[in-house]
C-alpha cells in the first residue's frame, strides 16, 4: 500500500490508528480543519501546529482544489514547490477533488461523461474539470492524500438518477486512478523531487521516468516510521449512492474492486436527516476494508463526529468549527454558545472553563463578545482557535477512550456537546 | 513624580530611557501600537508580547477613550476590573483623551467652553465630553498613562483662532488635572484595589479616601523597580499651538506651569508638511523638561519616528503600521512594499529578508500576496505582525544606537526606509 495505516487499539467498531504520511503521522480518528484557499481562515500556521491539549496540534489539514485552481492556480503552486511549501505547512495535507465545489455551483455547472464544465464564481470564466484534470491539479498541489473526482448526487434524488450518478462516479474513479498512477511521481516532494519542476521544456515529468518504488509494508507499532513513509501522494476512492443503502453498498464494493489505499464516503450532509446520514455511513462501513483509512467527508457537529468515530470512521472534515467561529458561534463542553448574546457582556468566565486552549486560558466571554460586536478582526482569530482546539480535543478524547477500550462515556458525554 | 523615568544613555538630543509603570517597564524611545477598541487589530495579545527581535515585544500599547466609551462602555470595563484585565494585557497601557477622535468627527461635533458635544458614529446618539468626563472615563479604564482633554486645532488655522484654541486647551488642561488629582486613586489596580469598584452604593470612591502615597523617587539604573512603581495612573499634558512655533513654545511653557509627569505634543500629522511637523516638534522640545517623557502623538512613517527619536522624543504612536497592513502595505528594510502587486506572485523571499519576525521567518511574499488577493483573514494577521515587528525593531535599533552614542547611522539608514 502507498499509505501505511497501523491500527493500534480498538473499542467496538472504533479504532485508534495512525496514518504514516510523508509529512508526519496522523493519529486517528482525526478531525481535519479546512484550509480552503491554502489557509485555515484567520489562524497562523504555528498556532495550528500547537492547537489543543497536549500540544499535538493539527496533524493534517484539508485544502480545496477548486479554490486553489482558480487562485493562485495550481501551476503557480507547483512552480513554487507545491502546496506544503507554498503555505509553509510541513505536516500532512489532503485536497478534495473539486467535485463537491463545482456541485455547489449548481446553475453555473454542466455535467457530462467527460467531466463538469463550470463557470468560476470569481470572474465567470469557463472551465472544465475531468477526472484527469482533477488528478493533474491535485498532483501539482502535491497533497499527501488526494481524492478521486466524483459526482456528489443532489438531494433528494430518485433511485434511478442516483444509480446513474453512482455509475458515473465509478467510471470517473477508474479514470482518476489510471491518470493518478501514471503521474503521481510528478509531485514536487517525491523521490524525484530534485527534478526541475515547472521549469523549461525539458521537464522530465513529460517523459516517463521510472516511478519511485512504493512502500508496501505497514508496520505495527508507534516507532519512527520515516523509513516507511510514502514517496508519492495516495489516492482515495469515494463512495456515493445517495440515500439508498443498497446503492451505497454496491458503490463501496465496486470502488474497492478498483482498489485504493483509503476510502471516503461522500455525498452526505447535503440536507438529509442525521438518522439518514448515520444509516448511510453504517451501510458503507459494513463493506469498507478494516485495514484502510475510512473518511466521511463534510461532517459535522462535535457530537456527530464522536458518533461516527465510534462507528469506525477514521477521518472527518468540516467547515463548521471555522465558519461558525466567524459568526460568533463557539462550541464548548457545555454546548453551543452564541458569543454575541448580551448575557455574556459582563461574563468573566472563559468561553469554556473546561478547555485548555490558549483562548480559554487568557480571555473572557465578555472580551470575546466585545471583539465580535465591535467587528474586531481578532474576534475571528480567537473564536476559530478555540473552536478548532475544541474539535481536536474532542478527537483526542475519542482516541484516548478507544485506547481504554470503552467509548460509551464519550458517546453519553457527547450528547451534552449539542 | 508619579511616573519614574530614568535616562540611561544619551546621543545628541536623543535619550534612551525607561518609564517604570505599574505594569512593567517601557524602554524608550518607544513606538506604541494602537489598539483602538481594546485590541490591536488582528493580533492576539500573546503575539504582541513576543513581537520583534529579542522577544521584548510591545511593552506599551495605546487604546482610544472615544471608542471604548461608546463600546463596550467605560462603566462596564470598570466593573470588569479595568482595561488591563478586560483585554488581558498586563503590560503598560495608555489611553488618549477622546479629544482627537471627536475632532475627527468634524460635522458631528460642537465645541464650547464646557467641552465637546458630539454624535456617536455608531448610532447617532448625543454625547458630551468635558475635561472632567474624559478623566472619569480614563480613570475607569485604568490605563497607566492617561491624557489631558485637549482641542486638536484644525489645519490650516489663522493665528488668532489657533491662539484661542490653545488657550482653551490650557484651561481644559487645568480642569483635567484638578479632576484627575481628586479621582486618580479610583482606578481599579491602585493600592485601594481591594475596594469593591462598580459595586453597590457604598463605593468608597464616592467618599474621600486617603489618596495612596505617591512615589516621588526616580531611581537611576536598570534594576528591578517594582518597589518604586506608581500606584495610580499618570496624567500627561498636551501641547497645542497649531503650526506657529511661538504658540507652541508658549503652550509648552504654560502647560509645564500646570505641571505634569509627562508631556505630549498634539495637533500634528493633520495635513501639514513634514518639515512643518519637525519645526513644531523642535520648537516644543526646546521648552519641555528633559527629565520627563516627551510624546509626539500620531506619528509616523519609520523614517520619521527615527528622526523624532533623534530629536529627543521618547514616545510615539500611530495607526500606520496596523492600518497599512490591512491594506497590504508592508514596511521593510528595503522600503515600502505593496504586497498585492503582481510582481510578488511567485516571489519566494520573505517580506523582508533582514527581518527576524515570525512572519518573515516562515512565509513568502508569494503566499502573503495570495492571502491578500484572496481576502483571507490571515492576511491582516500576518501583515500586521510583520509591520509592528518592523516598527518595534526600528525603535530597538534606535535605542541601541543611543547606547552606543551615535544615531547618525540610523538617520542615514532611515532614509532607505521610505
């Protein structure tokens, strides 16, 4: 496999594991902060590296192919040595395929067998994303984990339409893998990293260099895995199938047949009930292999990510903690807190008295409320730092509970997070 | 004196000194970052504490009485223990008098002998600032250094109008001092800090408690001065007099007669030429006592603050480094840099290769440009951190040059800062 994954402890269906990327280990279950345009909004990278209890920080963040493609452009990022170097982030990175973003453009996009044509939300220019193009862009960006190009089925959708969409995603998954396997060694940080990437016409990547030898061995244990680290990005497949459990299972089986070092469950959190989300995740997890990372895309609230981890999900991402922070919504051990509420005007408690983050260790609710109502830029900075620390601490607690073999306390406790 | 000030080295007219506040020492010449509403825009307090070379950080910041009075309100800040505690800033603080801000409201204000009536820029409500009211508000906020209420004369102004304005400022200075001396011990962090401030009707500050004994001794040397620290805020007088050197001298002489532990030069940077600014500063400095801090308000560009320090100015403040940062303008050892310029799109150098700040140590011009053109909130954070570090480092170099007895190199070098 191209991405060593070592399970270290289990509790029911949940597992505590470690993904060994070329840019450091990722302890799972992991929540991945979203850095849409190469920046987790309002938070400097050194603070991301130090977020949450124990100073582990964010070990992996996500960035969006669609946004980086439009601005500053993937060629520019490749010329500058890839996204890690561009944004000065030496830990693991994951890029989405752009599929979900162009799906969100709704009226500005058109889907065909070839791919999705769309208009930029920035300047209205026309663009085409195909599986091959998405791979090309993602390899140029050079994340550790890249995602197959998929169609996110709209919700609600009839079963026949959902099946057609699922079949398209499967065909695109094959095309994604084919292109990816041929070109993955062109990434800027691989063993062939001494090539002149983005230079003049003699780019070796245009020829057919010997691909670097892939590392096949997943080693059990927590020691230094640097010698087993991947030398290219890893491509994850994405399971679709809308809100139909049988289609989800079929999509999972056929995506596994194509074969990927990790699997995502996409097309959720598109307006369905939380029960339906859980049902779809459960149906898919039954099928997905237990020795590879399993990633649910675009979730969720703190209590949800605890539940999904308990079900056996290893990776999750969501804009919720960062976006909510910019709107003054804080997540705390006592529930959600709308910091602009007048009741906090003279409240000298920290946002969350049980939280050890640098915001809760220094500032009061009264001050954070003042910053927010005064539209001070520091409001977004501090609110985001707290929310991300809370999410990362939640996942840290989940991992600890799995090590102890019992997640039931977390699941009960998580109810109060809502 | 209520604010010990120890001169440690001299070079020509310039002096390197230390102001011993109740919240730590301030090395001068000092540039004070502006934290308008109780926040230096976009920068967390722990980063302010660590800004610039040597990790000295900002030792004093400024906050605006007008803004804090309107929101969150000085009574609220007093109830919460004062501005230091409210914003979690345990170092020195200075508040302006509100005079300059209401001056800036132009059409929304009306000046009388009593004070200035004005309408809030937030909601149009009517308010009156008098010398007594300004003192009351500033004592409630509880900065280490508070400023007399003055009228900032408009520019240009005829001599007779300027003289009348200067006379008004002098009468207001007396009223400011009278009110301040009676009430300065009501500040939340003084020796009478165990009183219940802002509590029920038995507030002792309404009676006439024995004022705490003021500290009269300025001690020469760099040792621990905690035993000589002030127990109340210190009130600075403000010299006005428009663009007339004789009025500036007269204003200085008569302000000194009233007697303050420090003197500011106000009413500059209102549209006059830089030569005129320097002429007014020079005329005033001739008169101001050499054993007390001298503060030029609202300046300036990096090369200007070096010049003023060379002339013998000890303190300066300006929104320029913070405001310019939010507009993408960086100050560097090579001059000003408009980071949104396309020429930086692929520039892998740090903003200022000679700067040791945490931004220049980690990020490239290409990345900062991307953040700015993408309107990422991190742009303001990083640009502001760099600009403030550059200003603080500039003042640090000035202090070092004074210690070495020669500022000529700094003054020549400062030309290239423009």
